C-alpha cells in the first residue's frame, strides 16, 4: 500500500471514530456539474432575498476559485436520521412542526470541531508518512461551497430531484462538511443518480417549490419562507404551511431511499423531547428572553423571536383551534410589525367576524404599512 493509500485509509477510519457516517474524496478542482443549474437558479431570481447567492456564484462553481491551492476535498456526512416519522406531526395542528435537523444542537457546532480534529490529524499523518507539509481548511455552511454536488463528486450519493443529496445507505439524512487540502489524493468514483422515474419528493411539496425535477424555487419553499426571509410570508403560501414553523422535511421524508436509513446515533443530534411536538400555545407565549433560553444552542435561535412567533401565528391560523384565539389576539398589539401582521391573518382565519370588528380601530392607530395592508386585505365590509 502506498503512502497516499495508507493516508486515505487512515482518513476513513478516523472519520468513523469521530462519528461521521460517510466519507469520500473529490478532486481538488471541485468543478461541479450543477453549475448550469446554479446559473439558472440565479438568473430566474429563485434565490429570493438570499442576496449572497448571486454575490458568491463565481466562487461556488469551483473549489479553486475559493482556494487556489486546494488539490483534494474530503467530503464527510454525519447521519441525523429521525427517531420517528417526521410527517406524523403534521396531523397534530395544535403542535408546531420543527424540521428534524433543528430539534437539538446546531449541527455546525457539532461537526466543525470534529472536522478540525480530523484535518489536523490528517495533515500530521501526511507529514509522518513522508508526504510533506500540507494545509487544510474546513467548511460547514460557512463559505460559498456547494456541499451537495461535492458530495456527489466524492461518491457519497447523488443530488436528487429535490436537490438534496441522497445516499443509498443513509437516505436523505446527512449533514455535510468538507476538508479542503493541498494534499493530492486519489478521488473516489462519483455517485450515480438512482432517482429513476420516482416523483415522490416533487408531488408531496405543499407549495409546488419544484418547477422541474432537480430544480428548486426557494421563494416557494417552506424552509426558505420560515427561516431565510424576514419578509412576511406571501398570503398564497400561508395555508399550505400548515403547522410547519421552522423548516420542512416533506421532500426528504418521502424519499424511498430512506428505508435504508438508520437513526442518528450522535447524542447531540438526537431530538430534544420538548422540540418533537411543542404546543403552539406555549410557543406563542415566548418573549425574547424566553425564546433565547428555549433555543440556546439551537439553529432556531438565529431567526429571532419575532420571525419565529410570526411562523407560529400562521400555524395557529391554520389550526382551526379556538383555544388559541386569546394568544392570537394578544399579539395584535405586539411591538414587532411582523408579529402584528401575522396575528391579523391568524385572527381572520380563526374568527373572521372578530377581525373585521377590530379593523377600524386598529387602522386608526396603526402606521406600519405592512400591518395596515393585512388589515385592508380582510374580506368584508
């Protein structure tokens, strides 16, 4: 076995020791086949308010555009398979549906330290093996890196019709990270598309966010609507959101390849019990301090209390539960315009007569244009 083969074997074994479920090596060019799809995504404005997408497009197309010295890319996946059916919560409208990936610790925090440890040991092993001194950089959604196409190049799986990576062994439940290195290592065989004629992910999408297979319009995606944009969710998507208050797992959960997926074994990625099916009534009661305390260390914290509560109000409006009316009415006077706006919509869904009765007085004292537009949008005299 050559020194480079020995090093590759070491990387795979050490990655497993650190909790990574999948590992592969892509060529350092990182020239991704998905480049044309990225161009179309940007040209058609499908990135919505995520302005960093067009700004970083050139660096996304090639790893060497990001770091000219890179010669190999180690791509790693950590399994976060759910313990239960992630779609079951959608049948409980008084509860909030939180995407599987966000029900425990922020995966960035979990994975980044282990990538750094692996990178350091990899570089040290290369030096000991006579391969010289080398550098390495680690990435976990922290730079314009196209992790999913790189994962396909490294043989971890293929980019499915829902645009996420699909693995034969782990289905759709893999967190991805990468180590860029100046080491030259033999690349793995790229993954092969095995979606076939299946349309499960396309057909299940509540908001028709896929204009075509392998293409996503983020502006229609519930994950984007509940996490990325700070603008009010467009009215045409609110009912379709159901009780999804942070992200959406529908297109991942229905993938037939998940029948081979295991459950997350990393303790920090196993869902917290209080986030599996939280009561909307409890979430609507959160002030800023309580929100920060509940979601400390969680990726949910980054969207802030106002956006989160506004998502919960949409879910309350979709719940049909009159027990939530008191909480909804309380948010009509919230300090945040986004919260007030979605409280109006929720109230109109749960008690349209009450909303219409409150409209004249509310408009007399409301000066925010977004909130006023929600009052004006109510159907009635």
